[in-house]
C-alpha cells in the first residue's frame, strides 16, 4: 500500500473505495426502481382493482426492472 493511501479509513486504498461505490450504485440502481414499481402497483391493486389478480403489481415490477436496467446501462456507459 502506498504511503498516501494509508490515511484512508480502514487502511483501504482509493481503488477499493471506488469499486465499493460503483457496486453500491449498481445495487441501489436496480433495487430502488424495482421496489418502487412494486409498491406503486400494490397500491393500485389495493385501491383501484379490488379483489383481482395482482396485475398492477406485476406490471409495476416489470416497469421497475426495466427502469433499473436502463439506469444500469446509463451508469456503465458513463463509467467507460
């Protein structure tokens, strides 16, 4: 480890911290839209479509997944 990197918290070098930051962005960028879409779909199912198949929840999950993948592709294109 270089002398300049020893001042980092926990003795980690900058590349390790950057890798952790990118991994966190990727994870959050997939999970947040997925959960958000599911919650919006669940709300619509409970308020609008009473006692039916949870179709809005499934559509919300799929739209959230699509938004997460789109965001991941944008993040990767910015990093490269």
